[in-house]
């Protein structure tokens, strides 16, 4: 059963859509949501505070729906997907819901695709939201 749902969350529209869908799934199965945000250690120091604020707002939305919610914000290495996969495994989640950024071919070559990495490496099902 999909009781523990992890949402990879940042400021992009794909993440907002992923959270919306995770809320619907959690409501239908009586699940709980883990909002996980990862950022590269080379990012601007204000990135942590920015993501912390985003997570708090997202958690408030989930709580208003009567769903148990947990948040985790973690600095990672160069590959954000690794950090998300590690969190999914540590939290023993049943489902990862992740949005896409639609970077395009050049962006994928330069930065890779976080969602592709997660799909290839995490052990639980992954739902990608466009």
C-alpha cells in the first residue's frame, strides 16, 4: 500500500503539481507525506532559507487537508538525485512523487535529469508529474 509518500519539492511548477497529486493520493489511502528538498552545497547560502520557507508553506497546505506531513531539507553533492534516493531509502517510503523541470536537451546534458536519476536508482515506485 502507498502509505508513505515522498514528494521531491522545490520552487518549480512541476514540484507544486507533484505535491497536489501526492495530497490526492494520501487522502484516498490514508497516507502521510514526506516533503523532501535537496540543494547542492555549492548553491547560494540563501538557498537553504528559501527552501525552508517553501517547505513550510507546502507543509501547511498538506496539514489543511488533514494529512500527516514531515519535512526534510538536505544539502547534497553535485547530483541531487542521489540525495533524494538516499532519503527515499532512509525513510522507507512506498512512493516517490517528483515533478519535471522540462529543461530541454541542453539542460539535461549539462545538469542531468533528477527525475531520470531517481527512476533509475530508487527501489520503490516513482510517479513523475509533468
